[in-house]
């Protein structure tokens, strides 16, 4: 084992030396090879070699600096105890002059913030360097929240996704998972060493309200609006206590979209509103009637609304029983008609095509539809 470690160690040092002397393309390839060796071949060397790779954050190439950020994200998610060695680099690169690097920093912080919370929750005694790293990460959180007003649309998009994660992590889950796969306020003990449950919950509420305010401004861009609508839907689906305010936002948007949008952009936004309102309508809640009204205003027919209307527990049990009975009758009929294997008439083929269209519509998730709409919006004229 020590022989293998020495072999990999020599190869890593050789690659790092090559990276320091070669052009950007060769440098990235060398660094990717080092990453492969450290993470997948010999993680034992990771702690010792980490700073050797992180030092490339000073490189003139934005692609190299983005690589360093991706490397930091991967190693910290693999071993959160390495975060203290990386946090200063993350702080430094958040103010990078290159917008692509800045966006990548926000993505990395979004992932690490959730994972750092998840790591801390079960800990009864937290090392000093990890406590300090959490303080730095909390300060970075403040900078990112303020960037919701940034001039660059791409930066704002990543801030919206960060707020979505923050709100989900710092709010109450109606039925918290026992396997610890999801972060929520419920999991944080009242007497936790570093996490103040009530403060985090309050901060999550403030962040949610900032997203609501941003979504309903008259100057929001189509792409940011699409992203916000999707994030608000994700929050409302997973945290029902936010469902009411999200429904109100959707109603407000339907009645008062930004005047800067072109007709084609308005049409795209309304399609997204209908899609995401449909997602929320399927949830059993006190807002079913309001969502039904909104869907009707957005062009949904009465039959469409009734087809997706959420069933209560009693109705679901009754429907399951009826479906079971129908299935038995169907099997009996198939057995009786087994010998009569005639080709289906043309109208049946047409009905099957309609069913296929309905299946596709049901399988098309809001996230997939949003991506398709965003791609279309890029090609649309601004007026």
C-alpha cells in the first residue's frame, strides 16, 4: 500500500509541475488527471496535496480558477473536514472580476452550505477550525443574498437557486425524513453547539420574502422570472406552509406581469404559470379553489382541472377499490376474449395516440418545461 501511495504521489507531483509550466489547455488536463488520482485512486494523499492544487486559484485563466472551485466542491462534499483549508479561497474568488468565476462560486457555496448544515446537525462537539469555517460560510451567505440586486442576470439566477436551497434548509418540514437525506429545521436540536434553530428559521423566512418581492417587481427579466417561479414552486411543494404566499404571487403575476415583456414573452411566462400552478393544484391544500380559479383564468378547461383535482384520503381509498374491481373485470374479459384476436380498428389507434399525448404531458415535469421555455426565450426579441 505504501508503495502504491509513493507511486501515485510521484505521479501527482510530476503532473502539478507540468501544470505550472504549460498552457491553459495542458494545465487543465494535468489538473484533471491529478483530481482523478486524488479522489478516485488514492484519497489518502488528498489532505497533503490539497493546497498544492488550490494555489492555482491565482492563475490568469478563468477556466483554471473555475476548475479549482469545482475541485474544492468535490473534495469537501467527500470530506467536509477539508473545508477549513478551502474556505479562504472561496471567499477570495467570490470577488473575482470574471463573472463566470463568480457564478461558479455561488454554485459551490450553494452545495457546500447545505452539506455543511447536514454535517453539523448530528455533531455534539465541533472542532474550532470547522466552527470558523461555518462563520465564514455564513458571511458568504450574506454577500450572496445581497447579490439578488446584482446587475448581471446570470448572477441573479444563481442567487435565486441559492435562496431556494436556503429556505428549504432553514424551514420546518411537515414530515422530516428519518434517514437524514434532507436538511430542515426540525432536525436541529434546540441546544445545538453552533446552530441557532430560531435564528436560522427567521432568516429563512426573510430570504423567502426577499424572493417573493423580487419575483413581483416590475423590472424582473423573463429569465429571472422563470427561475423564480420554478424555485417558489419547489419550495411550496416541499414546505406547505409557504403554499399560500406562493399562490398569492402567482395570482399577482397573472394579473400584473412586467410591462417590459413582449407579447411572446408574456405568453411563455403564462404557460409557465399554468404549468407550475398545475403542480401546486395537485397538492391537497386549503388553496385548491383559488388554484382552480387561477388555472381557469390561464386557459385550463373544466375537464382538465377536474382530471387533476387532488383526491382526499377517503376519495383515494374509494378510487383504489374501484380500480381494483375494474382490473378484475378487465382480466376476466381478456380471458374470455383471448381467442378473438382481431386487429384494432382505426379509431382505436387514434385513441391510443391521444392517450400517448396525455402520458407525455403528464411526464413533462415543470423543470423540463422551464428549461425548454428558457431556451425559447433566449431567441425571442425583447419587444
